[in-house]
C-alpha cells in the first residue's frame, strides 16, 4: 500500500502499490489522477505547474521576508 495526500483536501489516502488511474477521494469526493503517464504537451516540454499549496507557501515566505525587512529598517532608524 502507498499513502498519498488528496490534492484537494490534503487528507491521507491509501492506494494499492500498482494502482493507477482516476480515483475519487473518500473524504471530499473530488477526483484525482494517480500514477498516470502525463499527456505530451503541445510545446513538447514539461510544463511547470504550481499547485495552490506551493503558491500559498511562496506568498507566506514573501510576507515574512518583507515583514523582517521592515522591522530591520525600523530598528536601524531607531538606533540612529
């Protein structure tokens, strides 16, 4: 058995090792593909796909860095 996370609700799902195809999540009933060969793209290359989770992480990181930069500059101005 292999444990994966549903790409929609992030709940853990167990599938057989040799499973492949389209499945419905038992938690949110959304469909997802597992272990399926990707269709060739029209450009011939692999398209980079940013998932919602990756985008959220990137936004969070940018906000933290920006907040730290503001704090650092305000600290320097306070010591001058």
